[in-house]
C-alpha cells in the first residue's frame, strides 16, 4: 500500500500516519547544543519570580506557605515502575508534580504566572507606579489595582492555559477573557465563569480559538493577548523550572553527569511548556540531559514539524492525522514556530501514546502510588520503557554511549496537570482507565 504522506514527507517514521504508537529519534539532535546563542535567558524569568514572590504570597493564599515561590514536589514512583515492568528496571523513576502547582493545577502556572507578572509590571511602570527597584507589593496596592482593573488579558485555549491565565490574571486584578474551542471541557468553562472570568466559545479547534482571540485583542489597546504559539514570556516562565529541578535532584542525591544521565519525559502540545523546560535544563546540564517529548498518536505536531524540517509549517492534518484526542492540552495540530526551531537540535526524540495507554497509565499511577493526574499528564509514564525497552531507545543509548551507565540514570517524568479536575470527572477517567488496563 502506498502512503501519500510518507512519499511527500520522507522524514516521517513508518506507521505514524496510521496512528501507530512509536518512538522517533530526532536526526538533528546535537548533544553539544545548549540553546545559548538564541539570547532567550531563563534568568529573566527567575529574577521576576524572585522579586514578585512577596506580591504572589499576598495575592494568592495558595502561595503563602511557600513564600510566594512557585514550585512542585519531585516524588519517587517505585510502585508504578514495578507495575509497568516485569523485570527489575535500572535507574530511578521520579515524577515531577506540576499537576499540583498552585492556582492553575497544571504546568501552565509556570508560563502563565511569568507572562502575567511581566504584563502587570509593564502596565504599572507605564502608569509611573513602579519606579526602578520598587517593591512589587505596590502592584497589590489601590493605585496599581485601579489601573490594572482597566486592562484586560485574553487567551485562546482548549482548557488548561485558559484556566491558568484566567485565574492568575483575575487574581492580579486584571479583567480576563478566555477564548475556548468548542471541544473545551464544560467544567473548565464553569470554573472560569464562577470566578468572574469571561468565557467566549468558538467553533473549530484550538488554533481557531487562538486566532479569534488574537483578532479581538488586537482591536483593543487595553487588552493583552497571551499568544501560546509565539510567546517568549511563557517560554521563559517554563524554562525557570530547570533550577528548581536541579535543586530537587541535588536534595534527592541524584547526580547528573556523564556517568549519571538524566532523562526527562515531557508531554507536548504546542511545545512551549516542554520546550521551555528542556531549554532550561540544557543550559544547566548540557549533553547529560536527554529530553523526550510525548504526544498523542493523533496529534504528534512537534514530531511532524521536526521530521519534515522546520523551514515551513507542517501540521498533523497535512500528514493525514485528525488531531482528535482526549488528552487536554495536547490536542494541537501545529507546533509553535517559536519553539520548533529551538528543539531541532536540543530534543533527543518524541514518542507517541495511544488513548487507551494513557488512560490506563493514569489509573495505574493512582492505583499504585495514590497520585491522581489527568490523562494527558500520564502520557509520559512509559518514557523510561521507551528508552530502555524498544529498538529505537536502545539505538539511542548506544549512539550516546549510555548503555553501560543506565543503572545510574535518573528518569524524570513530568506530570503536567490534574489537581483542579473535579471529582465526578475523575470518576469517569478512572472508569475508562480501569477498562483500558483490563481490570474492569
Ligand atoms: C499545555 C499542556 C501541556 C503541554 O504544553 P504546551 O506548551 O502546549 O506544549 C502538557 N500537559 C498539559 C496537562 C497541558 O495542559
């Protein structure tokens, strides 16, 4: 059988356009690359988070306990590892719990807080309310709040980014407008509306909601549009997670060097969150960190874009896939044109995951470790097996000279969302997961 996509895009791995789960190794991966030449400096975001910590602690009760610092736990998941693997498996499996990030309940808190803080600082500075070096607490004061209240922030989203920007924007005193695609989950719309956030619904997919929201914001000088496909502020907010992970690995006694490789598995939608995190990690760990993105079999937009070359946009629709997945946040047809070129040399590979697999794995994680995460966040749970237990994974380890040190490897599976999912929705996910795992 001939396959038109395969003929037109020879870089695509066999089986991709049929929706087969697979691991694709990035031929452009360069262990020496660290992204430094791009000029995007994660320190900008870290400094902003530091100077705004007092403000965040005051404005968000959820952040008080941590002194206004945004962070999530790093947790060992040995029971899940044992459940997924029969033979004893080498290395440590750790779960980075961004599902538990305060306020937004997903990785989007990182990018979202950074972009909205940067916006609030700019608005206040333009109103002469924020002299150089001023304590950011003035943003919570009546004068700044009066000004901020006249400004709006808008975003287009299938869910989690809208939830993040809406809750964070409103929390900082801005009017917030969230443009959602028709397939966005009802509970997310309700949660936003309950907080006084405007929800505008659009026909079509995520890209259509983004385009509509962007057009409306462009016509309004007091409305800032958070542009998931192009935003450097979001990207840098994600990148700031790298130092947090570095400190946690140190505390956990996990070294990262040539004999102790670090593998990171990151669910990918448009690419901003996983791209920013990997970018930050590459600057800290260089060739010793190996980044793999995870995408649903129906929506492998970053894989498609990198496999076809980043000179021109190629979407999952172009290669005959339908972008229909239950994995919220990952149903993205076209990768970010900001992030894809950056990943061309930094990313080790991408693996794709079928719907039943991530539903089942989300259920298994809760069953074995008592940790609930949303289905899209569970896509990375088989990352270590992709690397250790597939022909492509073993080829990667060989090519990087890692086969003999995998006993000492650290695998960090990035869990990207879940704590805001209401209990009745969780019940539905659990049931589907139990069925998919064959224990119903
Ligand atoms: C948004 C999101 C991602 C991926 O982030 P992108 O910046 O879109 O690549 C992963 N998991 C969840 C749960 C998300 O909401």
